[in-house]
């Protein structure tokens, strides 16, 4: 006996969590897209006349295209449409493999091409200014200021994602080798080096800051909030935004902006593209290549300003 539509979606959720190792945030996005599509294909919902549940076997390519068209007419961005197309292709490909449907209606579903926008980055002097502000603030010995300095130094030194940073445990730092052990997307592990300034800030935090914030809630977490729990991504975003307000003329960026900046500055300094791919934990080199466009844009701007015949 075949599963109901909801039971199939529940099985897909378990597959994403247990077999694909997707993060809770990614799983919520998948399930949200599926709910929206099924609400569209089922029709308008009213308390008096709830719509019949459209079985998965009845879904056609035209239904998917109509849904995406309605989203586009409503002003959905290309990136949103591309992600939702990817959700449907992933779901139905899995459903075919598992025998829940005989044919995949999403095979010829074409997502709109995404605009490859250049990510905003800090100039090198702005990055230096940001870290100088954090260093001066940490001079008072306040454990939160010591933590903030270490967080910013490590974000810029390694280019890790904010979720990867907040997920670090004390034992993930290898002082002798000068690397951190990071668990990235899909539970993939990688080791990322950091330099002397980040090493000094980390040592200061662990020796003079963290012991003053540790509570029974802390566990093995490397970075702690003021009440002793593991530092969360929201607090890091607030920190980056707030600190950048003290750097004259610096753009307002979040932690991901520091990741972009680290990658760009590495390439501008002569780093190999594949090395940067490895450091950032990108599955595809094409994802890393966007940073070469940022570097070329800066090179062109510098040329136009400096060359007498530009």
C-alpha cells in the first residue's frame, strides 16, 4: 500500500536529516517549499470546504510551472524561484527512487538563471580597522570584549561560516598546527589554518575570558554568551554590524561579508583558487570563482584611477 502524501513528505524529511545530513534550517526550507506548492496545487483552503488532497501521482510539470509562474508574478526573486525549483527536483527524484511515484514531473522543470551579484566586501584597510577597534575594546579585559576580538579575528582569518564558528568546541582548536577543525555543510569536516593575530586573540579569550563566563550550560563550546551558553549566530551578526559602525566609511556587512572579504583578500594576495575553495568548504569551484570577479573589479577600478592612459 502506497504512503499518503504527508507520510511521503515525512519520509523525505527523515531522508534529509539522516541520510543527507542537511541542517535544520535547510530542512525547514525544503518542507516550507513543499507545503507552499501543495497548497497551490490543492486550491484555495476554506474551513467550510477544504480542498481534496492532490496525490503525488497526479502532479504534472504544468502544475510546477504554474506555481513558479504565480510566484514570479507576485514578485519573487530569481534566487527564490531557483531554490524552489531545486526543492521540487530533489523531492521528486527521491520519490521516484523510493518508488512513491512512477514518473518525475520535475525532469524538464527549468529554473530561471540566477543573477551572479558580486558580494560586498571590506577593503583591506577597513578590515584592519575593524580588528583594531576590537583589539582596543578588549584592552579593558572584559570577557565579552576578549571574546568579540577572538570571534572577529577568527572569522576574517579563516573565512568560516557563522554557523561553523558558533559550532566550534574548545578541542577543535589545534594550537600547535595553527588550524581549527570545522564541520561544514553536509557534516563534512575540514581543517582551516589561522594566523598569529587570531592565535593571540584565541589564547587571550581562552585564558582570560572564557573561564569567567563558563557555567554548567557551557559544555565544550569555544565561544560563550554572557550567561555561559553557546554563542549563537544572531549575536555574532549583531557584533559585526555594531563594530563596523566604528570604522569610518566601511560598508555595513554581516559575518558573511567577512567571509567574502577573507576570500577576496586571499586571491588578491596570490592564493590559488583551489586552495581558497578548500578553505571555504565549497563543493564546487564555480562557487569560489565569483571572488575572482570581485578581485578583477577592484583591479579595473585601480587601473582606471592610476594609469595615465586608462
